């Protein structure tokens, strides 16, 4: 097959990394793959994996007429079989372009915590959790499948990168200090609340032990993170919170960690390095991954919703204190996590699932009338969405990442907290 993969951007982020790594793995199974998008930090990764990169026009609004036209021209000129968009803006642009070129097909992958309702229900869709798959199937979507966030377990392993010593030397951290590492885009929705709360937790722990919080990433919330980190560091009289900014290769940070904080693909990459993981969510959600809690995350994804920021901070302090005091427990949970990723989230297995989904999507047809009706309904829903955003923007309440900020409902808590974990 001839496949174009279109991540929603090429800055550091889980969905984008998944798109690129899966593209290379699909290519290695014998298919032709090109990556399309706006240049960014991850363009280097595209080149390192020896994938062809095609630059997209700069969109003024989404979906972008100029992007759709370029995609259509590429589909026609290269006789592409599949236009594959990651997250809703590329998905809609791929759909429109495929309608311009008979013989090409479009599909979507959504790794956000909820699916935009204006992705037409006849469009083939892959989602990242069992919970979202169940919700989409129950809502009447038939062409939907599960592809959990994959991890390259070879590239993401301690033996694949420069040792922890190199990372510590680069950022002036001695061998004795314990490191809690979070690799994350600093998005205001979904992520920033937990990141700021983790700073407070580390500040409390740092009064009694030599521990640092290392946050790797950048984004709209960076100014808030810098202000918070500066206040904590000034108050304690030493650097306890370290913001590295975005790193082209964050793997050495995972390798240097004693404990990893994270959600989604970042959480899984931490596990791939054999590190104990505390899963981050919203409203104070923090939970230690263990054999007792794993089923929850396999169902709802690497995320959760808590009962409040203050209670969550106290819970995080308890979990981190327990882990930092117990080297044996860190090793046990790290081994458990590494085995879990190898068994269930391998990149090679994910590539095979994706190829099977491509083939099935090309073979199946929902019929012209059904597709047109679904796309017309999606158009009405999209117009309503745009109207709501303009209304909220006018009153200064606009959310930046709507469908990450509004996840499907969490299942009842199975939390096993603190020392009992």
C-alpha cells in the first residue's frame, strides 16, 4: 500500500511520536510511507528513521483549504491508497482530500482522551483505549478499532541511550540526588494542573531528602511553570525543580529517573526504561502502577480523574515518599512495567494491527448515501463547535485542547495508594 501519515504537528508529543514510529514500522513491513506536516522538533526523528517528509502549507484555520488541496494533489500524483490523519484536524483534512481523489481512502487515529463528535461515524477510526472503543461502538460507530499507544521497546531502553551519568552531568545533578522525571508537553488543558501540583509535592519532600523534579518539555504553560519553579527554588534556597525545556531526545531523562510521572505515551515510555510509574491525570489524580492497579489503566488508558488537587498532592507525596525510600520496590515495579510494555505495547505488533486496519478499511464500504449523510451531520456538528468556541473566546473562556480536556467518564476507582501499593 501507499500511505500518507499526517500527525497534527511535529512538536514533541505522544500522538506525534506514535504516528512517526508507527509509520516507520509499517514501512518496514513492506509498504510505502510518507510523513506530511508542518516542520518541528520531530522532523529530525522523521529523517533519522529514513522516512520521506513532505511539508504542509501553513494552515490559517482548520480544516485548511490549502492543506486539503495539497493532500489531494499528493494523493492523485502519487496514487496514494490511504491518507491517515492523527487527531481531528488532520483527520478532517484527509477526509476532504480523499473526496477529491477517487480511489484514495482516509482514516483517523485519535489518541486524545475523547473523540471529536464531528469526525464522521463512517470514517475508519483507531482509538487508544478500551474505554473509548466501547464508548464509540456504543454510540453507533462501526468502523472503529483499538490501537493502544505503541512503544519502540528497543530504542526506549537503558542500553539504547547514553547512561544516566551523562544526563546528570549535563544538568549539574550529582549521583546521590534522587530524580523524579516528567516528560510532557506543557499544555494548559489536561497537563499543567498536575505538573504544578507535582512541584508542590516535591517541594515538601525536598525538606527531608535530596530529591529533584525534572520536567522535560515546553508549551503554552511554560511561563506558569517557570514562575512556580522559581518561587519554590527561591523559597528552599536551592534548585529543587528543574525545567529543561523541550529536548530533541528525552530518552536520557527517562534513563536517569528514579521515578517517572506521566500520562499516555510518555507513561509507557517511562515503563519501557524499567522505571516505576506514577500515572498523572486531572483534579489531583495520581496513582502508582502496580499489579493491583494495572487493569484500570488497560481499560481507561494512562490517565484518571481525581477528587481534588489538594488531596491529590498529599497522595502524591505519600506515593513518592514510599518509592524513594524503597529501592527494592522501585526495582520490582520497574521490572513489572518493562515486561508489561514488551508483552502488550510493542511497536512491531502495533504496526501489524495498523496494516490490518488499513486493509479492512480499503475493503469495506459503507455506501455513498450513508457516507454523505454521516458527513453532513458531522458538518453541522463542526459548525456548532466553531460557534461555541467563538462564543467562549469572546468571553475569554476558550479551551485550547477541547477533546483532551473532556475525557470519557472514568471507571470507578480501584486505587491502591501509598504504602499499601
